[in-house]
C-alpha cells in the first residue's frame, strides 16, 4: 500500500506539472489562465498538511500496534513463568512441610520461606501482567481499531480523490480554452468552456471545505494518539516500577530469613550435657553472695576470670544459673565434675563449664552488664 500511494503521489505531481505547462502555453487568452490552476498556494498548503498528518497518524498507529504486540508477548511469556514459578513454590513448601531430616529442620524452614516468597513473587507478576493487559494493551488496541481514526482517514482519502478530479477538470478547462481561441466565434465551444469552468470552481470550493474538515479530523486524531500513547507508556513504566519495588521487598525479607537459617546450621553444636552428669555441687550462701574457694578466710579474687557464654543454658534447679548467648559471666570456681560457679546480671549459680569460653579482654560496658 505504501508503494502504491507513493506512485500515486508521483503521478499527481506529474499531472500538475503537465497542467502548468499547458496553462502557460494557453494562458494568454481572455478566459482566465493561471487563476484556474487547481494547485494554488492555499490548496497546496492544505494538501501538504494533510500529507504530513496522514503520515504521522499512520506511524502513530503502527507504533501503537507494536506496543500492543509487545505487551501481548510479555503476557504470554509471563503467564508461563507464573505457571512454572507457582509449581516451584508448591514443591518447596511440600518439601518443607514433609521433610524428615534427622539432623535438624533448618533446610525445611528455608524451603518453606522460599516457597512462600516465590508464591508472593508470582502473585505480583500476575498482577503486573493483568495491569499491562487492561491498562495498556486494551486502550491502545481500541484506538487502533476505533472509528475516529478510520473516519479521519476516510475524509483524507475523499479529499485526495476530489483533488484528482479537480486536477483532471482543470486540464479539461485548459483544452476548452484552446478550442475557444482556435474558433473565437463558436458559441458551442464558449458554452462548453463556461460549463467546464463552473464545474472546476465547484470542485475547488468543495475540495477546500473537505480539506479543512479532513485536516481538522486528522489533527484531532494525531493529538489523541500522542496523548493516549504517552499515557499508556507512563502507566506501563509505573506498573513495572511498582512490581520491581515489591519484588525487592520480598527478596530482602527472604534473604534475611535464609541467612538466619544458614547461621544456625553453620553454628557449632551446643555441648551435650549428659544425663549421667552429676548435679552441681552444693555450697553455702552468705549474705546473698555465693562464696567461692577462700584462702585464710578471704575470697581470692585473683582466681576469678570472665567467660563469654557461647551456648544458652536453662537452669533446672534453684542453684543453677540461666545463660544466654553473648552474656559474660564472672567465673569464680570450676569443679572437677564439669560444673562452674559464677555470677551474671547480679545473680550467682552453677552452670556447665563447657558453655562458656574464657575472655582475657572485653569492653568495660560488658563488665558492667555482669553486675
């Protein structure tokens, strides 16, 4: 169609040049001349404006179709990704719920977390695809196939046909003028020339009206094309931006959960307090302070040291001490049966010595927390 249109344009230009040549040859008579030329300056400007509007709206229509095709491709491939991701999510959650690993449930919890996050990701992807379809593709498709564009193009085509007819009529007028000049006293030739000129004037008048109407309609369609297409592009960008922001939030939360599980699985195992381990030794409480080993009746503080709690311990009796990882304990006595006695957070008691590690240097603020 584009090649045919270009060929038609070249033919019209060729006819116009021939017409001007004829009018220059016969333009010296007494029945007008170049005033009858259909391609006057105003009409030429109108014609050029319509040509530009036609090309612009055609290119806009093609771009709208390209956007629709692109979005439809996103929806097709995205829907397949949602299907695959959903199945992946179900498999991960199934493993997490049914796993019977004997070494702990770290991987099971991670699989459950991943399954939940993957399901959220696929839900967000589905929402994005829905938004692209309803807010981008459908409005553009409606405009491509809509009546305003087709009506405006039909007006432009009617104008184009009328312009061709007027050009042909202008050539007919030129021929009649030549015959009148050849036979000046022939009334029949004069009447035919008058009729031809009247028809040409009518065509030019109608062509001017139709040209303005077609140009106005095409300009309105062009403005609507530009505005709507830009709005849909902005909508698409905003939808994708919101989608990626939400996905980033989901993945950040998932990463935190999985790193926590990795730290848990890589942490050294807590020492096992065997059931055969004897109970902590008994000792006398004096003035609310537990006494440790003394020398000459006085407490020997040089035998004390600070220990950092590496594994939590829950006291099982009143003489035992609760421990939390990261706490610091003043270790005052270590027995031969695996128990140690010390003070933490203002309380004293016994605890498994294997749960702490000796520290020679710690921050002053940590020392203050002990007492």
